[in-house]
C-alpha cells in the first residue's frame, strides 16, 4: 500500500453525533383528574348534527354553516377545561385572563388552519379541485383540535414542542392531548374508506376525514377516562 | 501486497461471490414460482392443427368470386356513424359507410363488431381469421407474432389456389406470409406509432393499381394503421384524428367506385380505443368496433329497422361478434369454415333460403371441433343441443335429402331451425369462454407455495439471522443446494417419468426439482443451527417504532390487493404512506438534540414531503378511476421544457448532496458536471425533436425534413443508450474515485471525501443507469425520475441523521418510492398503459433485445433506479471500513430485505388474483396487477444481483485494496 497509515489518522470527515434526547418534563397545566366532563361528548353531537343538517347533500355549505356551532361549543368546552384546572390551582390569573385566552385563541386557531391546510395538501389532498372543502376541513380540524390545546397549554413554545414530538410524560394528566392525537389518527384513518366502490354519499371528500377526526376526538376522551 | 492482506482480500472476494450465488438462486426460485403460477393462471388454449375441407357438403357455392377486406385499425363504432350534435374531432368525419348503408340498404350494411379481449391487433387478427377465442397470455407476444398454425380462411384460400394480395400492417405478414401472394404482398412496419402516414400511404399506393386489375387476385387485404396511431400518439381528441378519418372516408369512397359487380367489400375495425386513444383491455370503447359489407348487387336481407338504431352513439345497435366474420366470409366465398371456428354466420348476408344451410354447416363444423377437443367433448348440454339440431334438420330435409325443396316446403320449420342454431352457436361460445377462463388450481397452488417459501427464506435470511452469521453461512447454503440438486432433479424426473402428471412437461418437472433443491438447500443449514422457536423469537426488528412502521407499510401494501377499489387506487395509497413516513421523519427530526443535525433533518424531511407531493401530481388515470382522477401525463411543450431544467438541475442537486461530504472530487466533476449534464441535454434534445415531429404546425413552419429528423433522433437515442448502459459502466468498472488529497501548511494532509468513499463512487454507477431510464421515459416520466433521484438522496441523508440504516423501514420506503414512481412515470397496472411506442426509439424495427429493453426500462424504470440506489443505504456516508466483509454482509441484508418486501407484495397479488379468479374484474384489475407483480419481482431480483454483484462488489473490493490492511 502506497499510503502511509499516519495520513489516515488525520483525515477529517463529516460526522454527526447523535445525542440521546432527554425530554424536559411537561408541566401539566392542571391536575386534571379523570372526569366525565373532560370527555368531549359534544364532538359526537356535532358530527351527528352535521349529517342531520345535510352534510351529504351539500358538503361545503354544511361545513361552512356549522363552524359557528363548533366554535360556540368549543368555547364552552374551553371554559369547562379551564374551570376543571382552576379547582386546585392557585388563582393567580383571574377570570378576565381566561376570557382573553379563550377569545384570543380563536384567532390563533383561525390562523392555524393555514398550516393545517398545507399539511392536508402534503398528505395528498386534491390540488386541482375541492380546495374549498379541504380548507373547510382545515378550519374544522383547527377549531376542534388546536383550539382546546391552545387554551389548555397556552403559549409556551417548549410545551408545544414536547406535544408535537409525543414527548409527554403522563398521558393521564393530559386529556385534551390524548383526544387531539386520537383525532389526528382518526383523520388519518378517515382516508381509507374513500376509494371503496360503495358509492355512498358519505364517501365524498372530506366527510370521512371529518367524521374520523370528530370520532377520534371523542374516542380519545373516552380512552383517557379509562386510562 | 502483503500475503496477510492478500488472504483477507481473497476471503472478501469469496464471501461476495457466495452472496451473489445465494441471491441468484433465490431469484431463480422466485422465477420458477412465478412461472408455475402464470402457467396455471393464464391457461393457454389447446391449438389443433386440423384443417377443414369441403367434403360432405361443407361448402356453399361461392356468392362472390372476389373480396376486398380493408381493416381500419381502431375503427370504433361511433367513428363510423353520425353522432348528432357532437363536435368531437373523432365524430362525423367518416360519413360514407353509414350514408351508403342508408342510401342502398340492400347493397350495404353497417354493424357493430364486438371484439374479444385482449384488444391487441395480433389477437384480433387471429380471431378474425381463425374464428377462435384468444387467450390472455398471447397479448404479451404481440411483438413477434409467429406464423399462425390454426386453420384460417387465408390458408383455406391458399389451399384452394386463390391468390391473396396484401398491403399494410406487417403483423399480417408475420402471421400469414406463406399464404400470401409473394408478388402482391406489401407489408409496412407497424410498431412505430409516431409515424402516422407511412403504412396508409403504402396501402393507398398499392391498393388502387390492384383494384384496377381484379384478374390478378381473388382476395385483397388492406390494413390501415393511421387512425390507431393517431390514437396512440395524440388520443382521439386531436385535430389529426379528423384529418386521418377524412382521409379514410375519401379512400373508401374511391374504393367503392373501383369495385366490380362480383366483389364483396368488407371494411372493419379490429378494435376500438379508449378515451386516451389506447387499447388492449376490455372496456366497451375498446371492444366495439365497426364492420361494413357492400357489393354492387343487392345481397343484404335486413332485419327489422329497430335493430339498426344509431341513437346514443349506437348503444342499442345490433352487434355481431368479430369471429362471426369467419364463417360468414368462408361461406360467401365458397370455402370450408375453418376448423377451430366458434363464430356464427351473420344472418343479413345470406338469402333466406340459404340461411338455414349456412347455420347447419356452421353447427356441424362447431360440433366436429368440439368432438376432438379434450376439454369440450364431454359437455353433454351442448352435445344434446346439437343432437336436437340434427333431428330438426333431418325432419326438414326429409328422406329425399333435397335441401332446397325441404326448406321451401316448410318455411316455419326452417325459421325455427335458424333460431335453434343461433342459440346453439351462442351457448357453445359462452361455454368456451367460460372454460378457457378456467384455471389449473394445482399449478397455481404450486406457484403460490414456491413464492411463499421464498418469502419465508428471505425473511429468515434478511431479518431473523444476524448478518454476521449469514456471511458465514453462505458457503453452507451453496454447498447444501448443490448437494440436494441432483436429488431434486432425480426425484422430480422420476415423478415425471413414472406418474406422468398431466400438465408437467420435462422442463417444468426439472425446474420444480431445482426449486425444491434451492428451498431445501436454504432450510437445511438454517434448521441445522436454529430451532423454529429461536427464529420466531428473533423478531428483534419490531422492537423500535421505525421497524414497526416498516412492517405496517408492508402489511398495508399487501392488503391493498384484497379489494379491487384499493388496487385501483394503489397510486394514491402508496403516496399517502410515503407522506406519513415524511411526517414521522419530521417529528423525529424535531426531536434531535444536536442543533446542526436537527436543521439538516428537518430540512430533508420537508424536502422529501414536498417532492413526494410534487411527484404525485403526475398521473395517468386508469379507466376505473373515472372522473375522480384528472390525468396530467401528456406530451406538452412545458414538459419538454422541464427536461432542460432537469438537465441543469439534476447535476447541480447531486453535486449539492456530494458536497455535504466533500466528495465532489476528482472523477465526480467530470462525470456529473460534464457527462451527466451532456447526456441529460441529449435526452432533452431527443424529446424536443420528438415534440417537433409530432406537432404538425411546427414542422410545417420550420420545414424540417422528416428523414433527417428521424435519423437524428435514432442517433441521439443510440448514443445515450450506448453511453449509459455500455461505455460509462465500462469506465466505471475501471474505478473512478471521488476523493482528493489536500495538503495543509504543516505538511499534514486531508483526504477530502474520505467520509463517503463508497457512496460517492457508487453513486456514479447509479447515475449511469438512471440517465438511461430517463431517456426512455416520456418527458414527464423523466421529471418523475428526477424527483425520484432527489427523494432517494434526501432519504439517504435522513437515514443517516436519524440512524435508520439498519431499520426495516429503510428498504421498505425505497420500495414504496419505486411503486409510487411506477405510477408517476405514466403507468398503471393495466395492459393499455404500456407505452409501446418507446420500443422504436433505438431501432425502427422490432429488434431483440433493444425493443424489449426500451419497453422494460420505460415501464419498470422506477424499480430499476431504486434497485440501483438500494446499496447506498449501507454505503452512503461511511468511511473506508476495516471490515469489508461485514459491509458486504450489510449490503446483502439490505438488498434481501428489499427483495423480501417485493416478494410479500407480489405474493399478495398472486394470492388475490387466485382468490378472485371468478371475480368480475379479474382480467381488468387482479390479473394485470399479478402480471406486473410477477415482472417486478423477477426483474428486481435480477437487478439486485447485478447491482450487488457488479456495483457493490466493485466498490468494496476497490476501496479495500486502497485503504484495507
């Protein structure tokens, strides 16, 4: 071999050192114990009402018309979540702060619908048509999933980072989080019935995803209750 | 070279060679399995070489002394009838046939003409001349049609001494050459679909002089290809279609003017075309062609007018089977009906007093055919019907045996006879259709078993036994295979010789012996060392989330074929899984604690997601996807323009990836910066010329000589193929390196590119192959391959940062990508989406193996590219290894894992094709998917052997020589 071994030892090359991530523990915002009030039964009611108000006949129209109902119920749910948290927590923040949080988060959730929309597109939502339906789905997902998370976990980036990376210590402490993950899984599963050749009106885009996410949200709450 | 090193290097060589033998034998096992399954599933029809004769009153007196048969390829029924209100360029152009049938109802007749699938020209010509049903497997043989050995009316004409003149599609020449009059036979090449006019002009050139001299011929066959080629090239909705149809219309008018009184004119379409202009499948648009009969004297006896309703594009119009032409034409020309015929006479063309005779003769011929065909002779229902017919006939004819008198005496009875005979023909045909769709369950089961065994072996080989142990066991595998081989051959040979199984010839028996030897050869050493329980406990893979995800992808992909709707939408499902993988990567990337690594990983995950979505925008819809799918795969100026962008962008992006490890050194700038750019520019140039050739307005404006253009295209294509498949790989085998010594001031040296010595050098080889695949892909297909290469390189970075190299997920995601890009290069798992026209890129005529290679690389290019990139999962971004053998072992493990995934998918296509063999959609959905799966499995295994044997072997051995101790 022509090359001297000395040369080899000085060789430099790009090497990425992988450190084991050690999770900063998530501070639960409240010591929410298991409670039936945390189970989002209204998600079930909402999805049932969408169908009875003609979701299968006019997909986009119904989805748009039902958004105020969703928001109203979610605001109520937000109050429930916060009041549950309040029972043992020191009352540093008054009701007023809660109100600001609850109503300001509505706007944040509205904005959050845009990244959700792009995620939907990246996952393969149609690009040439059905844009309106896809965006309405993003709005629904945002108000259903993101909005309660905003209210509960507020605006601590580190907490959100841990949420996004499934780095949560105690699922039992985080009912809303369990529901949210279940809702995303529900939406993910919701795509599978679409291609089936059953010719049902509910197979229209994006009803199955909508149903999947709402059911997932509810099921997540139930699962949490039994955790 | 020190002897110690030499011994070590020798060991590396031997280990590598043993791996190649192992992978090769597994590939052989799979090929044999697929072969058995295909033999059982695509049952071929028994071909009988009996010829009919006129003995025993089997022929009528000829009604016409001459016939002109003009085939207008892809003449769909709605092309030939007026369609009120339609402004489509394929409607209301060919008006003449219907006009004539309206004006002279006793002289001309236009009917719907139903083809039997597959609607490929070769199968149609066989059906139109022999009257037999096609089998599915013939479709693949469309290339090298061999002289037909079944009885047919062309051969009958020749036997009688009649002269058949022929001009047009050279498929006729391939099928009937001995029977055509040599001095009046003018074949033209049919495969070059870019060429819209050569065949038609050739037909026209020879047709009219011959028409003017009817004394020289008895039957004249002309086959126009223009309409079909316009369909393939541009689809029906293109102005060229109108031009072509108007030309056909004009020619048919002239032909009719030239006919004499004693000549029968038949104009027919051999099949239709889909809305994209393709054919091959069994949709109504492909099956419904038109047929037209005309003579200068009245001879048509029409049925009631409501049979000829042209409303709704002729939906309710009377239709006849294409094979019905065979008895009809034979009887009208005074020939015996070809022995294998299953068609029935077309009623309108026979005089009422002749019609029962025609039906009787046909029924007798069909009965004779059934009597000598093994699987038909025992059918008591049909035989009973025939005895009934014979009885009716003898009642009509009476004891005097005077047919004419008997028929005249009892018109009602003769009508009833025609009715009964029609039912007989129809039922017999249906029973045959049903029978020939029957499967050989034993062979199917054998095929499935062999593939399942290969899956088990691959799983144990790739995932359950640690790769270090496998590298020691390779020798044992080979030895035990060799030891069992004679045993397997002798036992199976003996079984063949003694038991004489029905469907197993010598070759099949012996190949089963080989397969047994391979299976036992692998199992013996495995179970010598390990117990079943130990192996099962080794599902160590599934302990981490990524491998679980890989397993989930395999399971979901396998389950796709359980439902026809999922099989139809496989493209979208695969993309969905890939996107899910991208998001999981994103989540995992965000979690990384090292900041540089996190930024790199997040960036690559996002790029991967965006590229996946972009590739999914390119799609060629299959018929079943219907309106839910918007096709985007087509030839357009911006697609060609994108090729130039790709030619600049691909070398740049590859350079970017290589610079991450500073390995864009020595050979790389020349290879990629110059070589790859030049080849890709040539590709773009080729498709630009192709685009110019196709657009009439362009060539008109620039007045480019077509011959020059064609020569230039051939030259460019041959240069790229020659460089990419030959020269560049030969050059690569000489060992280009991508490293550079850099001396610092303090007399110390740095080897740039040391961290990626294997990967960078290997990448050059991978790019050679990819550039050829990009040439034979259509412009948007090449863009898709460009995206694929970027996705693969992005994935390699992600695998490295997220330490996924050893995970099950890595090869599986590669496999998913290959399937996703199979679809986005403009393919579907259907016969009609095969892009036959690329066959003529490097040779104008069908030349083995170039035509086949082009079509293979075009269809399965994504799999080829992914296979070539596969070893990079192991080789990318690693410094020279002190243990080259373990590197080879890891590469083999990776390749075997990929093969395992493909085997699981293909096994699923086989199983579900077999399960759903009675399903309505079997020939539309499940069988084509199994054929695709079979080809993919065998060809990826071959590719893996090539890639591992040549690529990995070369690069590891060379680096070991340079850096090894």
